[in-house]
C-alpha cells in the first residue's frame, strides 16, 4: 500500500488581500466621483437663417475688462435689470459674445446670472 505521510490540514484562504482590494476600489471611486449637484447651461446656437428681430438690440459682450450691453459698460448685477428693460419677455433672444482673451469663467458667470434672472433665450455668438 502507498503511504504518503500524514495528510495536511486544509488551509482556509486569507481574506486580507481581498479586503485590501476592496479598500483600494472604495478610495478610487470616492476620488473619481462627483459630489454635489450637476449644473449646466442650455445653449442655443445661432443660426445663419435670417429671422425677423423683434425689439431693441440686446448684445452682451463679455470682455476681459468687464461686460458691455450694446456697447455700454456695466457690472454683472446691473446687467439683468438693464436687459429686463430691453426685452418684452424672458424668452426673447439675448446675444452673448465673448471677446478675445476673456476667461471662460467670466462668460459662464454672465450666462448663469442671466439664466438665474429668468432669461431663457440666451444665444452664444462668435
């Protein structure tokens, strides 16, 4: 008969490596996740098709030196009030034109301020 010696005790697998992997995955997903609400701005692209413009001109220029409404310099809080006097309804188009060298954050701040004031017809032009 064959005698191979005493049988070995069955070893249970260690859970330590699995716990390490789960911890690393947890840290990865915590770092990669976005916390807080997602916000976005709805943009309506300008079209080349001619449409009839209604009302006075409403061109907001975002420049490195500040904002201009129809060529008149003004600060961000006064912009919504001035546009309110120029529009018949909040859905009227308002053209927003970034100038060369302007920071993207300045453009987004102006658009968020106008969207927060109820203007829904924001049109970004080049």
